[in-house]
C-alpha cells in the first residue's frame, strides 16, 4: 500500500442549491470540502470527484444542476459519473482504480450526508477500505419520516455519524483530516 488516502468528493453539484429540496444543515459544508481538496492537493494524495446523474431531477446530466460547485476546484485524479447512491457503482470501477494504485484508505465528503455519502462509506468499508467520514464536510436536507413528521437535517446528519462510527468508518472533522500525515 502507498499509505495514501484518496479523497472522495461526492456529488458536490449545483443542483443541490434547488430551493425545492428544502432546508439543509451545515452551511459550511462546501467551505470544508474546499479545505479538504486543498489539503489533498498539497499532500499530493489522490482526489476522486463523483457526480450524480439524476435523470429528471435537479442533477441531470446536461443541465446546470449537474455542474460542480466552486468548492471542487481543479482537475481531479479521477472523475466518476453515477446514477445510483454508491460511488463504487459508477461509470468507472472505483474499487479497481484504488486497488491498482495500492490505495487502501478513503475519506468521504460531499452531498447528501445520509444518502450517497453514507452509502459510499458503507460500501467502501465492506470492500475493506479504511474509511474516514468527514461529517462536517457533508450536508443533507430535512426529510419527512414515514409518519409524516419532518426530521431536521442536523438530526439526520448526527444519526448518520452515529450509525457509521466504529462499524463502518472513523467519523472525523475537516481539521483532523487536513492535519499533515507523518
């Protein structure tokens, strides 16, 4: 193994600015994604940018919503387009790409905390990767529960962190993930 940790920037796309998606949490998520991208570039570690093609939705390919937000600056080492929740199931085999480079660790950030980011972390863990889930570099939206109650985005994000911690990932902060690796 190279000792490198790949940064997976999941679905940081303009379509998530659609007001129809409702209230969100963590207004600093994109700023933190930008800090992660800058830290990975300084270290020379690989950056993978993932875009969700959501036909008929706010992230549909060919629409402005498919485009990346400003926080995701520069060219990544790999770009993946997917139509499902996991970044491991896109138009490029992420698992094969990482293994070919001897990379056994990933850091997950992006949008939405409890959908594509969480699914990517879980699949990565199941495939044997050492996973960091950079919770403060993700965000999600309020969601209606099956009984109709609205669950606030911050509570959903907190539960995602709880669900992932120890079993699937180490939940870390942007500051911790940006700390130079010895």
